[in-house]
């Protein structure tokens, strides 16, 4: 089962936000996330809030899902408008991201309806980025063309590996080579921005397997590649296999080696890292929606289990689609809990997220006690000297491998 939601304060039934949070939202970049909780099958490593038809049972329909989400969207418009013109509360939406689950199990027209309604509610920036995640087996040239017609500008395709036995360990159902075909089909449909998602460190994966995967991803020609270390999450099929000794756990040293190999191969192919797990060929190819998360901007998450953030107020929706549907159908907020971050918590998040980014952290924004540990971290080879000369804390490749330790040192000095 997916992980439990965090604890928090009970949210108001109407979803209203504090007036000071709404006032601080003016001018801050704003995006919308749409969670689609449906999957054809469950991957053994996945702990996302997703459901197969068997797991979901009666009470929720894919065909009616877009209409259900629209009811939460209208609630969001009421909350963020709060009696004012929307432009006075939040700027036009800079990005919309459909994640899951598998959004491409829904008809493209349903996704397009949600895009139009977001635009009607808040307005869309002239250069709005609109992304959907996709399982490569759920898209066809015709479906990709429809996605472009309804407004999508970017697609993120789950590849994970190019090696059949690694895909089998991960319980991935697509055939090897299909993600690369999907990239070509997306290009032909007019997508300028295409991402491939990769996972490294799976049980039994070798260095040669990983190089095969990265080489195949590069050869497919996306302008963005993400690569994540496999994490064994509690409650997943993979966790049960590891606990019972059926498969070995991921090896930290091997994962570090795989990261270095990926970074070097991607850099040689013209991709630059801009976040620890993300590389892009151009600045325009970066995922601007994810940058909202990494830069303490604002977003509203629609759908079961989705998280939202506005001006230091963070909340999360109930997880199960049946309960979510019942709440929005009754006109109530689907939020399960909410918290207001104090300055210390927001500083902690800025450090944790800031060190992961190529742009790093402005040294002048760090307290003197934290700046005092910077020379030591630089002496250990964890900080980029060019960045320091420009007044910014930026990790070296070695520092990226030890990012958690860097954060720990910085926060301990705060």
C-alpha cells in the first residue's frame, strides 16, 4: 500500500487559507499539479498513490474522473480568489503537470478539458509549460497528436531501464525499445520537450546494464533525462522481496558509481545537470514545474493524495479516490491535513532543496554560523570553487553524492 500521509492540523471544510498567505502569494510563480491515480499494473518498487482496477474496486470511474477533479478546481478558484480577481491573488499559471499513476490512461480530451478549465480559472502564462507523465505502452502516434492539440508542451516517458531482466525485477510491463520509439513518436507529433525517466541500482543490475540504459536513452534524443537511485519503500512488493531474501537490497557504492557514470555520459552528450537527478540539453528544456517545488513557489495539487503549497501553508488531500470523490461531490475540501511552516522549517527546506540545484544557494542568505562551515566543506572537495567565487554554494560531483551529509552539516551550524 502507498505510504501514510503526514500528520497535520485539521483543515477547514471549505479549504480557505489565511488572508496573509493569500496576500503573500501575489506575484509568486504559481502552478497546478493534477494527480491521476490509475495504473494498468503496479510496479513492484512503486509506493505512489496509485491503484489498479482490482485495487480500486467500485465507486470511482476513469470516465468521470476529470469531472470529479473539476469540482476541486472550482474550490481552488474560490479559495485563491477569496472575493478578489484571480490576478490579484495569484499570477497566471506558469505550469501544469499531470502525474500519477498513468495520466495517459485517460482520453486526451479529458486532460484537455482540465487544461482549459485551469486557464479559465486562473489564466495561463504565455509560455505556460504543460506536462504529462506517460507509460510508453499507453501512447500511440494518434494519441500523442491529440495531446499536442489539447495544449501539452512536454511529455515525460517512463523508461527506467533498457535491459529486459532489469525491467523484470522492477515489474515494468513495457517491452525494451518501446520508450525510445515513444520519444521519436512524440517528436513527430510536435513535442519539443521530452523527458525520459531512468532508475539505477536495481537488484542484479550491472555497470554494463546501466551503461546500456543511459546510452539508449541518449540515443533516443530527448532534451531532458532524469535518473533516480532505486529506493526500497516500505509496503512495496520489492520491500517484501528484499526482506525475505528473494532479491538483494540496493548497494550504496554501486549506486554511487552508477550516478557518476550517468553524469559523465550525459555531460559528454551535451546534457548539463541542473538538479541532482535531472539533466537537460538547454535551459528551455528544464522542467519548470519541478522548479516551482525546488524554489519555494506556489502550487495547488488536484486529486487524491495530491499536495499543495501557498506561502508557507502546506496541505495534502485524502488518499483514496473513493473518499476523495465523496468529499468533492459534497462540496467539501478533500484536504486530509494542513500545516503552516515556521521560518525555521522554511529555512530547512530552502537548504535541503537549494543544495540539490546547479544554481545553488546565495551565501549571503545563510546565517554567519552556517557560512562558517563553508570553508571546511570546500576543503573536503564538496563545493564548487567557481560557485564560491560567485558567492554561491554549489555542489561538486562528489558533493552531489554526499548531498545529505552537506545538508546535515549546514543545518547543524544554523
